[in-house]
C-alpha cells in the first residue's frame, strides 16, 4: 500500500499509514494468537478499502467488517472480529486509550460509573437500591476474562443493544 495515505488519529493529528503499526496492534492488543498469514490476509483486504484521511475508528470498523467477511474461510476470523470489537467497545466505554497497565482499573471504575449513571437517568428501570451495595467490592469481583468467551455475533448483539 502506498505510504501517501494519511491517518487521522483520535487526537485529530495526522500521520502516514504504517502497516507495521497495524501488525504490532494484532500482536500486542488482541488476546488471541493469529498466524501471520491470516493477519496479513486480513490487513491486505482491509487496506484496499482505506482512503486518505481515514480515521482510526474507520480503520477499526473496516478491519471488523473484513474479518467477518472471512469467517467462512477460517473460524479464527470470528475470534479476530470479536477481539477487534472488544477493543472498540472498551475504547467507547472507557473513553480513554486502553492498555494492560490501566485495564482492570478502568473496567472496574466503568462498572461503578455506569451503574450510577443508569440509576441517575433511570435507564433500563435501574433501581436506586443498586447504589446501596458496596460497588467497589462488587467491581473487584468482576471476572474480566469472561469477555473473551463471546463470539462475534454475540458481542455484536450486546454492543448494538446496550451501547
């Protein structure tokens, strides 16, 4: 792919597209082992849809859609699409960049804040009695690894209905 493609970062800064950054993302952020041939196939198909001034959010969405189109070819693409959607979900919920150093803390704090917001805005008929529980203690009992039990379609349903 031509290096003339400009990427718009969340900070609104621009930088040239670098395929190696995308490859590093797969190795560092996804909680699954992806063979280089599958990763490269996904990236090459997605790159064909990139355009100048594409945002990082659009890149993520393109990667997700491309991965879902390849699920028939190999079930690993379901796992890749799921992990990409999880990363997108975390970014949306936490409203911060997620890394292994702050993940647990952001997850737990998000749980507490979301319950408070739901009760405050009377969303989904959230009962105010929820706030009487020790939310800090409850948040520490969350098993974060269970997010990885979703398949793509299951996570997509949760994402589209509740976010």
